[in-house]
C-alpha cells in the first residue's frame, strides 16, 4: 500500500514551459568563454535572420512602390480605355465623347489626335509623341493639368497656337515658356516629287512634370485643331481616351460602353497595352521573393548547426538534469526555447529594421548620393524621378510568419536529439 502511494506521488516533471525551462535556456544562450564558437554561430544565425527579413521587406516594398508608381504614371497620362473607329473615320468624335461622358463610371472622355514627330531646337533634337487635345480636356488630366511648372499656363490653350512639353524635354532642348519648339512630321504636303516632311514651329506655353522620365521627355501636347492640321487629319480624331472613376472596375466599364454606344467601335484598355511590361514586373517580384527567402533559410540552417553543437557540448549537463528528474519533454523544450529565441528576436529585429528603411528609402538614397557624389537612382534608366517604396502589411506579415515558422522548424531536430540523449552514455566518458 505504501509502495503504491509512493509510486503515485512520484514527481511527473515541471509543467511545460515553466520558469525552470526558461531559466536553463537563458543560461545556454549566454555562452561562456569555452563555448565562444557556439556563441559566434548563434550570433551569425541571429544576424542572418535579421538581415534576411529586413532585406525581404525592403526589396518587396521597393518593388511594390515601383509597380504602383509606374501604374499611376502610365494610367495617369494614358487613360484607362481607348475607343477607336472601325467602319469610318472618327469624325463624330465630339458627339461620341459626350455620349461616353454620360455613361456611369466614366470620369473623363475626350478626343485626341496622336502622331510621331521630331522635336528640335537650337540645342538639339529628339523623337516625341504629339497629342492634340482640347483645352477643357487637358486641364482635367491630373498628370498634366495639376503639374504645370511656374511660368507656364494652359489658359487660352485652344487659341494659343502653342504646345505644352515635359520638363525633361525642356531641359534637353534648353527651352522654357515663351521659347520656340520646331516639330517635324514625316508626312506633309504632297508635291510632284512626292510627300515632303511638314516642319512647323510652335511657342512653348507650358511645361509639365509627370514624374516619369519617359513621359516628361517624350510627350508634347498641342491644341486639337492644330494637331489635326499638322497630321493631315482635318475633322478627324485618332481615338477617344477615357478615364474611369474606379479603374479596378474596368471590365464593368467596358461592358457599359459596349452596350451604351451604338456605332461600331474598338476598345483597348491599359492592361492590354501594358500586359508584357507589368507581367515582367510580377515575375521579377516573385523570383526576387524566392531568392531572398533563401537568406532566411540559410540563417535557419545555422540555427540547426549551432544547436547541434550546443547539444553535444551540453551532453553532460543534459544527463545530470535527467538524473535529477527532468523529463525528455522538458529537455526538448529547453533547447526549443534556446533556438526559437534566436529566430524570434532576429525576425523582430529584421522586421523593425526593414520597416524603418522602407519608410525612409528615398531619404536614405538622397543622403547616400550626397555622401558618395554619385547619382544612385538615375531617372533616365529607371523612368522615375524618385525611389518609390510602398509597404504592404499583408506581405510583411507573410515574411515575418515564414521566418518564424522556419526558425521554429529548425529547432525541432536538435531539440529531439537532446531529448533522446541517454544519461548513462553521456556520463560514462565524462
């Protein structure tokens, strides 16, 4: 009876994740001098996870910023939907634009004449895309009407006989409002000797800045009637450009336009026109995520190697703990806490570092450019005038979650080995 009561009162070990287990794990994290090499491995594991998580957050935020900025710039100046004629020239562009503006969801619809030309001044020349629009329409295009530089104006644009050009084009040709820009179109008047180029000079009435170097260096706007005369499209328009109040509902808008317009038309939207470009950005973004995730994986493997060495070094301590009543589960949890602490603290440190840099990446670029004296983000190569960054909370949560999961998985095998250690074998050779 007494023996059975003694067996019933036998200790069953400390409860899971007790103070005892946390205390032993904390002592193992503070390696002594003779365990310095293990401490170095733990430090590298911590630094690897921190830098991996921070790099992932920074790179994904910058790539999100690139995509968002490029989408806003491209759609901001090009519109969401383009309407073209099928059976006959677009001579009824005014009536068709009014009908499109009456469709729910359409923010702005206006006719335009578009064509290629050579822009030149005494300082140089370059190819441009010329667009002819009405004054009441150009002032409503956010990327143009809201970005006019000081010294220029769009008032009286229809009767000015002048043009509005991008800031980078103005810089390249050394032009400012009031100067003269010469445009050359390949198709001009027909003569007995063939078609001659059309050359005409226009005063610069305004300079705009979209913020995307390709547009600021390659777009010229002129009054619609002047563009019709310059490109031999008297009474005709190239297309009707449409801006939507809700760009994400573009399919609904296309259906409404198809049902609301009786004459035969063709429709194309920004997704079709830029499908390849944004497809490449998406592929690049996914590949970068997978590649950079390898940094976190390597750091997690460092946790495995560090814990295995720690288990081997602490085999005698483990044996003593077992003989004193510690259960296998308790030993496993001690090393689980030891390894997980490195991963969790490293992940949180990387999360903080990544957020700080992502939210201040443009300021950091400016400081680095000033210190090195080099342009670290040339607009002519990257299309944008500033380094964009957009933190996506869902992506950040995914990165942090994956880093924590990898760190916890990395601790399982070493912890299991520690729990399976035979105390007799461990103490035999001590």
